[in-house]
C-alpha cells in the first residue's frame, strides 16, 4: 500500500517584475500580464510504500525542499495531487514554536499542541519525553539557558514520542552530541523496523546509501532517476561531473563552511579536482580506491620558485595527510607570467568512511609560512564510503594481515 | 465548512495556550506582573477624570454628571483601542508568523482566532476596571449594559473582515501596512471619540455616520455608557454590512491566494 502517493505535481511561482505590476494585475481589469511563471517542480510522481525508506537527492535548487514542503503540507502544489495515508512527522524544524522565556516543560505543551497533540496526551507522555531527552532538571528552566544541543534533544524527544506512519527527515538532522545522535538514530531505526515509512532528503550520499531502499534523484524539478541507491548515486556523480564548476560551489555552500582564500596572489590556484582512474571527477570514493588529485595553477607574476602543497582534512578540519612538491623534490624554478602548470598526484585513498576536504597552497620553500602565493581552504570536498572492504572504524585504512595461535 | 472547523476544534488547546502565553509574555520578568494590566487602564481613567472633569470642568451637552465627559472619553477610547490593537496585529498576522507557517502544517485559522481572543482578554480587563469606576461613581448603566454585546459583535465582524483583508494584502504589498498605520491616526480623529459628535455641523455629522463605519459603533458605546440608553440599532446597519462585505472580500482573497501566501513570506 502506498503511504505517500505523489502524482504528477508541479509547482510554479509567479514572478512579478515589481510589486506595482502585481498590483495592476490584481486590481486593474485590463492590465497586461507582466509576470513570468517560474516552474520549480515540473511533473513529479512517485510512491512510497509502507515500511519503505526512500532517499531524495539532488543539487541545491533541484526542488528538494519545495517538494518536501508540499508533502508536509505547508505549501500546495500548483497542479497534481499528494495523498498521504497516515500521520506525518517531519523532523525538519526541530524546536519550532519554542519560546526562550518559557521552561522546557511549558514549551513541550505549547510546541506539542502546535504539532497537533492534545494537552491530555502531552501530560501522559511527559515523563517519557523527559526521560528520552535526558536533560535532567533543566526541564523546568527557561529554554534560553539551554545549550542548542539540549534544545534539540527536547525537540526531538517531543517530535518522535509516538511512532508516526511517515517520518520525514531532513539532511541537517544532527541532534546534539554524538551520544544523543546515536540514540536518535536508534529510535529512527526502531521506527523503521516497526513499519514506519521514511523519506530522507539529503546531499549526503553515505546517509542515503546506508539508510534507504530506494533513491530518487531530483534535477531541475524533474525525477532524473529512480532506483537502487548505488545506481542513482553513480548517475548523480556523472551528472555532477558534467557541470563541474557547479560542483565546487555546491559543496561549499552546502557544508555551510566558507572557503578561505589568502595569499599574495603571484600564483593562483585555478582548479583542483579528484579524479578516478578513468579520469572522471568524483565526489564519492571507495576506501582504498586509486585516485588522482589534479591541480591547475596559473602564474600571474614572474617568480623564482614555486612549491605546491596539499592537505587532506577530515570533517573536523584535522589534517589526515599532507605533503608538497618540496618534499617530493619537484620544486619549480624561474616561472614567467601567464604560465600554466598542471599537477597530478596519484595515490590510493586509504581513508576511512567520512567527509574530507582538501586544502591547497602555492608557496616557496618547505612551508607556506615563508612566502604564501595562495592558500585555498576547502578547495575540494569529497566523501569516502566503504563499499567492498571489511567494516572498520577510524579515518585511515590500515588493513592488517592476521595470525592467531591457540594453545 | 467542517473542513475548516474540525481542525480548529482539534487545535483548541493550542489556541488557549497561545492566548495564555501571550498574556504571560507581556508581563514576564516584571515584579508586579499582571497588575500592570490593571494599572494602565486605571491610570488612563484617573487622568481623563482629573483633567477633564476636575481641572477643565468640561461637560457634555445634556449630561449633568461631572464624570460625563470622562465616561464618554473612556467608552470611546477603550473600544477604539480594541479596534486599533486588533488591526495592528491583523496587519502583520502572516508576516509575524512566517516562520511557523513556512515550516509547520497546522490550521491557519487558529492565528486570527488567537488575535481575537487575546485582544478580547485585554479589553475585558480594561472594561472590568472601567465598570468598577462606573459603580463607584454611581454611573453604571444597568439598564443598557447588555446592549454592549451586539455592538461589540458588529465591531468584531467589521474588524475581522478589514483585518483579514489587510493581512493578506500586506503579504503581497507591504506598503499596505505602512499606509494603514497612518490611516488609523486620521481615522481616530475622524471618529467622534475625544469630541462629541454634536459639536460638528449637521452635514458633517451625517457624512461621518454614513461613511465612517466606526463612528456609529463608537456613538453606540457612548450612548450606552453616558446616557444609559439603548443605541439606535439601525445605525449599526452600515458597519454590519460593511463588515460582512469585508469578510466576504477577505475570504475570497484568502481562497484565491492562500497557496501563494506561504511562498511569498
């Protein structure tokens, strides 16, 4: 049985050149039509069955959040229909309706009622909500003294106090600290086992591949592909490679980090990419995969010496590995203006699962501290997932050969 | 109809909780708390009474009591205050709640109801003080007091109709809010609240009572409280009709544009 039935929906906005144009169209009978129709969802259909979990992926602006808003009902499709069979809980905006001046307990009642729960139900569920949130005596303190993590804990406990038929999860679901993240994912997993339908929207390919039975790729308002997560992911990678320039921007804005570019500017880093063995740009790599880091440099002024270095950092920004052409004994001398240089670094990507970034620096001598032409943080961002190796933990892939003797 | 009313009933807890919360919020972190709700209107009554009846010895034509003018002023200002408060809140109804409207799916109709109830709660506190003042000065209009109810009902219909229309228009044309804030100031002085309508020339009296739907309402309250007589019921016909028309206009605007409201916020 289909719990979510999205049938041929479109969403378009009227874009008026000015408020005055809208005014004329609304109130003057013979006004010219000046608005343009901007279509963000162009005929999307899919169904999600009971107990299924489906991931929706796509670039920024592909229409994911608009689609989600229509499914949760905050905005309506221009055409087409969405049928939902069962109660929907959306973990999109945890803590909506919380007021900083009221206590956690008071806010639970307020926000709970905004979510459609009744006073009586909330009274009954209160001990359970408190117990799951594990915020102790803070429950009777005003929410303004809470850490953001505590606020999330309370909001998550409230939103998921009863198992919904349909659970919609936003990519940004990071509820407090690692312990609570684990606890909240455990609860989601339990819901899923008991038959809750999951709809997960994410850019995070690893999350989609681990949690979903099926993935839907949304591109420019249409379903570009639907199928097994691996296949959709491959297609997504290829699609990104096609318009590579967008890839970089997309990654940066999405992670919410800002790239730092600094330096004196005699040399600029033009392009940095991670390629697979067939020379395609990849964002998602397998543990141990052979990859090539390709970097293009433009020389803007005549300089005597150039060293290029890179550092691979984990998601917390801690360096995992870094080296430069000085240590690799390939320092270049006597460069002239408008020269272009192409570097290739081939290596096995012996990293653990996770999100990594590459910082690149062009400088002289052995560190960028001496003379820094250009430094680029987050020059490239990629994910590593474990497709065919034995499971392991950590940021490096150090496979042992094992022996053991008994007796 | 049931499509709209059933969810409202389901969300009654939310409505009540929101009204209570708003009331509490007003007086959070103040030592006297809700006492301020009483002190404000009380000071208003005291000031008008002292200045107009004691210092200026202002008297209403045809009213013997020294408190006559003060009662006249209070009656007008209390109910105008209700109108102005509701209008101010209605104008920004969707803009203020943009965040939850965009992110949560709940019956939108709860929002205007919260405004109506919490404004009524505020005005009832002020009216309570006013009634005590009337009892103490022996001015309580026992014979006509119940007539306040229908007049208030007409005022609410008019305010809700106008307020809902403006709240929707203000989402798309933000000028409306700015513009209306100015209009309200003129409107106040174009309504006989501070001055008795009798001081105006007959022709202007007629224009005001015909074209200013608030004027007959205020005049009805003043009749009830100052003269302790029933208002002229037929004078309420214009505000009632205007109110109903505005309600229909507002509803049609809402039905036509409700889908776009969230997108525009």
